[in-house]
C-alpha cells in the first residue's frame, strides 16, 4: 500500500474485510490455536505465540506507516528492545544516545551487561562522539529522537550514514515522533522501534511495542525471538492499538499545534526559565527538526525561573487538566517531574550535570482545547 499517504495507510493498511463474515473491523481472534485440515495443512496460522490474525493486521499496518516490508509486534516497547538485544552475542558492543529512555537504559545496563554486551553512551548531537566510540565489535547504534526529557533532536540521516559506512545496524526509537512526524527508514535507519503504548495507541489504554524493518536478516532474527522468547501482544491489545492508529494523523496535528502554542506561552511567561521545544526558533535543534519532522510533536519540557524542587512540586500539585502521571502520547494532557518520577534513581549531582534540574517539568500536551490548557498552566504558574 506504499502509494498512499500516511493518513490513508493509518486507516486501511493491513485491514481487509474478514473473509469469513465480511466484518469491516479486524476481529479480535481470541484463540490460542488453529485447526489444521491435515498435518501441516493450514491457513497460515498454527499457534498464536507465533502468529495471530489480529496481530498480523497490526503488523502490516505498522510496516506500511514506517515504509517497511515488515512490522513485528511485541507485548511492550521494552520487549521489542529486549528482542533486538537477545539477537546479539556476548562481546558485542552497542553505542547508544546518552539521554535514553530510562527503561531502555535499565535493560541495557542491568540485564544485558550481565550477559556480556557492552554499551557506550554518547551525546549524539556531536557525531564525532559516535565515530570515537566505534569498535570492531560495535553491532548497533541506538538513537532516540526527540529525546526524553530534554527534547533534543538528533540527525537521523547523518547517524544512519555512519552506520552504513561501518556496516552497523542503526535503530531509531521513534516513539516520541510517531511515523506521522518522521520515518527513520526513509532516512537510512535499519530498524525503527516503537512503544505503541504512546502516540500510536494514543489513548493510554494499552501497552505494546513494535519493530519495523526492511532488513531480511533482522526480520529472521526477530521472528525467531518472537517464537523462541514469546513476548507477544494479545489480540485485544492489537485491536486497541489498530483502533488508536486510525486517528494518528489527526491527533498528531493537534498535539503539535497545541504544544507549539503552549511552548510560546511558557517562553513568554515571567515565572518560566528555559523552555525545551524544537518548534521554538530558540531551540538548538530547531532547523534539524524542521528538516526531518512534519511538525514538532506534543512533548515539551520547561524550567521554572525559581529553580527549586518545592516550586516544581507546588506547580504540579495545582494543575487541574494536566494530570500528574508517567507516560505520554495519549489524548489527555499529562505533567511529569523527571527529578522525582522518571529519573529519580539517578543521583542529584549526575542529574544536574545532565541538565535535569529540580524544577524541570515535562508536559505531554494532549488534544484538549488549547485555551483551556493555557488557562490551567497560567493558574498553576501564578502560585510559584
Ligand atoms: C515508553 C517508552 C518505551 C518503552 O515502552 P513500553 O511500552 O512502556 O514498554 C521505550 N522508548 C520510549 C521513548 C518510550 O517513551
């Protein structure tokens, strides 16, 4: 379905009226096994750890959105990451961006280092740091852009070309942007990873993950991990994710418009210090974001002028519409405090050195009316 636009693919790709009933929506095939007419004679489905028709529809849909031949769905975003790591060998080396999703960092350092993989974490805004970290054992360059929570922008095309030159696979975690805003495979990446829990699902009601790629050897290795390790999503979860994806483009437009207006409001507010949003001309990654993204997304962070923990807590306890919670990418607005929530396990000194100040506040801007969101923020800011 490559000839269609993303908006059309989101609604149609992978979804055909059910052959047995004509049901327009893909049924939830709640079954663990499939009847065979004779031993080995079946309709392409044998056992649901390996395949399930609802999952197949989701996988074909995700592949189309990312411009990939193949999508492989997992039970969560971290399960997808886990499957890539399991495909490596002890001694292999991975170069990852330094401000990585916390759960990815935890999986790398607390699980896979024990199994003999080694990791270098570098600031990928500086390409020479990637070149300097390369070793003969480097197998993967792991990119996340925009990053969390400082919303930095990394140059996918430039990093992918380092991978190509050195025959190293480049993985882009595209969770924050979604395929509506950027398609890393078209920029040269080997694999795209998603936590479909976030913008793809879009309604904060399902956990899921996926990898999309055109690389035959990775497809084989990842399909093997699906069968061998079994971190697969259930059919109900696949159905919910598919349903969410149908409105991805509409939601992403509104997330981006709302976030840009909120970033501008915060930027001009006397109680607010730094605002981290790539849509602002003052953001260091603005030009790059303009080049590689369709809009600037729904995630932004900011600091209070009075940079204290007490002030940040006061602010976050006074919003009405912005719910204090982890996660992101749903239709509702959320507020998060990295210092005490997502990044609390990092010692304060290291946190501050990395730019994660005590008053740093992250917003996942939802698709409510932007005026209501701004009134909510203004009222919470009046108390700090
Ligand atoms: C949430 C998230 C993950 C992990 O996904 P889960 O579905 O929670 O397992 C990975 N990467 C990024 C950028 C995320 O935001």
